[in-house]
C-alpha cells in the first residue's frame, strides 16, 4: 500500500507574512496541491502566528476537499480553535518560542496530563488525533495511553544524516543512517502492533523519502519545506507530483 501524502503549506503563508499582504494565497496553494494529487493539506498554527493565521484555518476548512490536518501545541488556546473549526485531524506538536521550526518530538511522558487532556477534548469533538513523536518506544506507549489515534514519527535526525546541513547528498551506506532507519522501523512496527496509525515527517525530500516509503507500517507522510522550496523552481504542481512519485517509486 502506498502511503498518503499531506503537503504542508506553512511556508506559503511565511512568504505572505513577510510583507503582511494577501499573496501568495494559502487557499490557492491548497487547491494546486490537491489538484496535483496530494491526499491532504497540513498547516501548523503556532502561538506566535508567524505564518498560518486563524482565518487561514477557517477558510481552509471550508475549501479543502481532501483532508485537513492542523498541527498545534497541546494548549487550551489551540484546542479551543480546533474544537470550533473541527479540522479532519489535529497533530499535537512541541513548540518553543525561539525555535526556527519544530525541533523534535513531543515529550508525551513528561507532559502526559496536558497531552491527555487535549486528546480527550479533541476526540470528544470528533477530531482524529495524532502526536508528533520521536522514534522512541516509551513515548509511543505513552501516546497510546493518552488515547491518540495516530503517531507521526519525527524523522529529523534521519533527515540531518542524509540531506541536512551536515550531508551534501544522501549517504545511505553510512552506518549512522542505517541505525536511524532501523530505529524508525522498530518504532513504526511497535506503534502499529499496539493499534496506532503511523505517519512520518520532518526534513524529508525526494532524495531521502524512499527508504521510509518502503516501510509498510507508515501510512502517511507530512512534507512541506522541500516541496515549497522546489516550487520556486518548478512550480507547486510539479513539486507535489515529484514528491508523490518519490513516495510511490519504492
């Protein structure tokens, strides 16, 4: 089974917010992604509203025809937004005020009460709940205890080893890469075995996604930065199609 691809369009809003103007349009980006074959749209509404704004979520809810996944912190403010707008899914993520982007998985164990409270409220509103999490068995077990439907395995370390700032090109023969792939595979297998849906994302590109796409437990990818970056040169439609081909070509 080929995994689904949700395209994260946060950085379309990043460009818009750089000038505090009306373009580029987040809604138009979502439309192009869907028409290109994306299975869903992902956005992250942050506490500081650095890119996606409240009105974006409201408008996307009205216009996305596939699947709307909203990433957010497990705070009362964010949960209230989700309860009101009711996206198809909410992905609970960690959030730091000074980070450039999400830096790792949510510590479910250390924040269990607040995470479970958020999960309970979101599920009561009829929203599918995912938790963005490191490939760690104990954290996955905690996510299951919280009542989450799904975990999204953070692939940041794998991405850094393959196409990150320390790697000019993918180095799949590197023992560190093999070890990280094994860690992700073991986490995905365990999550699936205890009844969780498994997704993956963070730092993935057309160059490094294939080894993960070959893992049968992973049913969904959430990928944004690389697709939007490629869109600068080849257009958004083509960038989405490139990623879809990379996910399918396993």
